[in-house]
C-alpha cells in the first residue's frame, strides 16, 4: 500500500517507473530464443530547441525513433538507462489487441460479437452480462467505472489498491454492478474493459496472457530483454497496464504493427486485424480523440495511417504507417492531464515525422 501511495510522488516516480518489480508482484514473459533484432542506422534526427524544451518540460525519460525500419534517434534522460524495463501503463492495451486478432484468426475466440459471458460465466449478473467482445475492445461496454486518476476514491485507484493488497482483478470486474449506457452506445474509456478482454482470452485458450503474448508475438520480435507483467494476488497479469519492456522493445512491437503485422518475414499478426483495429470504429463524441480496438486515433487526424498507443504519464507508441515511422516514448510527466498536453505531444511527434 505504501508503494501505491508513493508511486507517483515527484521524488520517486522516475525510479519507480523503471523498477516496478521492486514494489509489486510480477511474472516474467519469455522472450523466446530468437536472436535480437538489431536496428541498422539510418537518417539521423537532429534535436532542435523546440524538441529539446518539450523533452525537458514533459519529463521524457526515453525516446526511440525508427524511420524506414532504421534507427533515426535514441536517447535516455533523467538518469534512466537503455536497459531499464519501463512500465507501459495503457500502452499494454494495444498488445492485447494484437493478441486478440491472432486468436480470432486461429479460431480460439469465435467472433467479435460473442458475449463475454460465453467465455467468462463469472461475469453473469455483473454489469458485463450483456457486453460483447467488440464492446470491450472499443471501450464501449457502458459499464460505470470512474477513471479519474487524481481522485483517490475513484474506481481506477480502488483497483490499484486491490492489486497492491493481493486481491483479484477478476473478482473486481465481476463486482461492478452498474452501467451508464447500453453496450456499444458510446465510447467511454474504462480500463477494466481491457481486463475483461484478458479474461476472455485466458478462458478461451486455458492459457495465461503472459504465456500467450510470448508464444504468439514476442518470441518472433527479437526482444533484447525478458519482459514482465505486474500481477494481482492470484498471479493474473495486470494486462491493462502492467507490461514492462525496454523502450527499444516497445519500438520493435510498433515496427511490427507499422509493417501490417509482419516482422522478419513472418506474418505475426493478421494484416486484416492490424488494419481493422487501428482505424476509428468506436462511437466517440465530436472533438474527442477517436478509438479503434485498443488503439487511439487523434481527433484532428489529418491523414490515414496515423494512430498510437498511449499510457498515463507520457507513454506512447506512435505510428505513421505511410511515413514508415515509429516513435516509442516513455515519460514521467505528472502534468499529463493538464489541458492541451496530449494534443501537444501528438503535434511534437508529428513534427518529428516531418523533419525525417
């Protein structure tokens, strides 16, 4: 509980975000036995004063930029190191999306419009009873869940305390009683929806999320270090935000997605799923960032093929498919919820694409 209460403090946040296994239960994710996929050097990104100021102001801890599958820029800040395994927060959701696409193609999961209770009967009589897999992928379950990070009594913070005290996230999901809307009616960001996706995948296969992610995706990407997931008291992966990788390995996953699911000559994730999951499909309100299947699309998106994974405090995998650019970004920005911060981040990442 002390670790939870001090996790985001100004003095500890940077260290904590690279050492989450020192405070929480965790489980390793096998990287497999493939050789590391090194990035050849390419055109170099020159850091101008505007970008330098943004790196400082937004407490950026790591920045890796790939252009045409080559390394254009790599640097680490605020005392962090290249080999640090950094917390993904909600960037992890996009990994689960890719895994879902594979299991749908393999037939382990039947269909997007299957009700989640088909796979997870324990969700009967909860708010999730009428909800489909498509609904939770689109953050459109309609389940009442307070995602306010700065309110210590919000559902997202209650869930964090549940994690810290050894409770189970399966039980937490099954305990949610209310909906504010009918399933599919409106997109509202509800992180526990992603845990329900994990429950479906685990039940459909009889395997854990770390095992599935390793076997279906990670072992093909040539990761340089063994990742890990934070877990609850039952050893179940915190799939909605507990994945920890090096920033280079976040970039490797992003490169695979940028290449329509292909990596090292192998189709890791079905191309059709990558294309379907990374376009806006959820019913979002006008002017808000849009959402696909656990991927974000900016509200003012000017072009096709731009999308991103995003986590609190400044974690991103930003992809511009047509420009063949991937940007993996980690941070510890305690002002990440301030007005305009998210929009400014995307504009900066777009500016990197433009100069390359």
